[in-house]
C-alpha cells in the first residue's frame, strides 16, 4: 500500500470516529507529520475526501472536516433506508447458498462482538468493522457493484453519528435481519431496518450534541 493510500484510509477513519472533529480545520503542516505524507499528497487526499463528502474544501482558506447536524443525520438515515431496502430486495431474491454462508458468517462475527461489548465495553472501530460487514453481506447478491459502493459510503457517513452503542436492541435487530435474510422476507426486513435506523437517530438526538 502506498503512503498516499495509507494516509487516505487513516484520515478517513479519523474523520468517521471523530478523532478529527466535525467542522475542525485541517492544517496541512501538522497533518503531514501526523500522517507521514507530503503536503501535495495531503491536498490530493483531502480533495478526494471532499468529493466523497467527508471534507469541505474552503477554496483559498483550505479544508475543514465536514460538519454534523440533525438535518444531515436525518438525510443519511433516509438515504440508507432507500438504498439498503432496494439492495436487500434484490439480494434476497438472487442470493444462493454461498450468499447465505456470507450472511451467517458475518452475523456470527457481529453477534460475538456485540456480546463482548455488552459485557466488557464498546470498541467503536471493531463494532463498525463487523456491523458494516454484516450489512454489506446482506446486500452482496444485489447484482450492482455501484449500489454496494454507494451504500458503503453512506454507511460510513452515517456511522459518524453512531459512535455510542445502543445496547441489546441493536443486537436483537441484527438477529432479526439475519432471520429475514434466511427466510427471503425483504418486506419484513425493511420494517426491522427502519426501526433499527430510527433507533440510532433517536439515540444520537438524545445525546444532545447535534444542532
């Protein structure tokens, strides 16, 4: 992996997990030391992240981390429901035994992680890894790489608002989505998905840090 690719992944991850704070200025001189890349490479990385919506380019003023807001969270929630329900419908229809195996395996890892979180405390990076893998497995037979890639970007933006684990309700909903997948019941899965995402939105709003 090149220094540019490594820097891109680290900066993107640090934005998702709030290490680089929303609306914070991104100072190239200090970042080149932190991420081990040149200023010119940093500009390329930040322009790429701006095109994905994780960074805001301020013209001659430089770059800022994209802000968070109630409106943005609600927009991402609705977009995720729209994309994920359509992708699940197609994936449930086309999925074969290999797909079932991916879904079961991804859920097994996620459920194990959630049990550890409930007993020992949260690890947002590990939780995101397996949460993302499970939802991507659910839609992995949708037949559209573009749809899956778009969903992955929306999921990552959405996760900026999901850094605090909601608890056993989340694990229960993930288990219900697994059962829907194995039963090929996309309509029931959509209802569970809406509850799942609405619960996250309500939880984020209850914390009181968004405007």
